[in-house]
């Protein structure tokens, strides 16, 4: 929930967990540290509630407060490494991301669908990171990203419908905003073997992505190569991305099967 959405609510969350969640939700990659006034504004909670709840969260090890600014604690970071999508998927796929980066020499990413957006689970950038791309833990639109389309092409119709219903926001002049055009784009991906985002999320940046499947055959994630459009050409990068995703699927499927 965005801070503006919370600001429009007439009542504050009633439970302590809800209040703690509102405070945690106030942080993002653009707001890694917040003063009390900022935390009040972004959480939508009364100042006294924020002060009291944040103090208790510090005692529990959920927040730190160096100086006069709050930030997420390392304790929560340690817990995040236990989330299955980070522990199982990332560990299975990381070697193939590294191989793909070695071949392409531009940013590679791993993402999973989270609602109508894609959660970036892992990213390798090398020495020339692109600041316009989301960091690990960031969210990107599914409809105009290679990662999102690679997943949506193999998802249930209801999932695609939900993404369309959420709105196909225009990020650049090239963004597909028509539901019919998006469905047509998704329909071509299975035969092609990869999804292609040509400067639809960021001007000058293109992305080629391919799906990763679970042992049961369901789409679980996608990996991608993202970089300057001149360096990310489907004829050169597409086959490498498709092969990396196929190898990652075998590794992930085997790992999931053996863990059960």
C-alpha cells in the first residue's frame, strides 16, 4: 500500500502487528532511512503511535536507529534469507545467472510474479550498474518487462486478466498499453522461446527473458538479460537466455523434487 493510499484512510490500523506492518511498509529503496516526521507521513499513523511502536520494534530487533533516523535492522535481513524464493530458487538458479552474465556482460536478473508485478529476487550487474533498474527486492511492472511477460505467457488466464485489470501504465513511448496487443505479444512467446521488452520500461534499455518452471511444470520465475538496446539483440542474446532458463529449470526442478 502506498503512503498516499494510507493517508486517505480515516482510521489507523487497530492491531500492533498492523501498525508494525505500516511502519515497515514505509521503507523502500528510495527511503532506506527515515526520520520520525517522515515515518509518520509515510506510514499514515499518528506521531505518538509511530514513536511508541517504532521503539518497541527497536527492542525486538526489527528496526535500528543510528542517530535520529530509523532503518530496517539486520535481524530482518537475516530472516529474509530463509524465504523459500530466496533460499531454494536463488541457490538453484544463481550459477546459471553467473554463466549468463559472463556471456552477455550486461545485467542479468531473476524475478518472480508477486501479484501484478515482478519481484526482483537476484541481480548481477558487474562494474557498470544501471541505476534506472530496480534493486534486489524491488518491484517492476509485469506488463512492460521481459521478466513479467516471460512469466505471464505461461500463467493462467486469470493471472493475465488481473495484470490487465490493474492497468497497463505507459512507462515510455514504446510501452504496450492495449490489452489486445499485450495478449498477442504473450501468445507469441512460447514458440519464440523468450520475451522481448524493447525500451518499454526504460528509454534506451531493452530486456530479453525466458521462463523457469517447477517440477510440476508450472512457471515459477524468469531470468533475463537487460542492458542498452544496442547490446541486447534478440538474435544474439535470445538463444543464450533460453538455454540458461532451460538449464535453470532442470536444476530448480531437481532441487525441489529432492527437498520433498
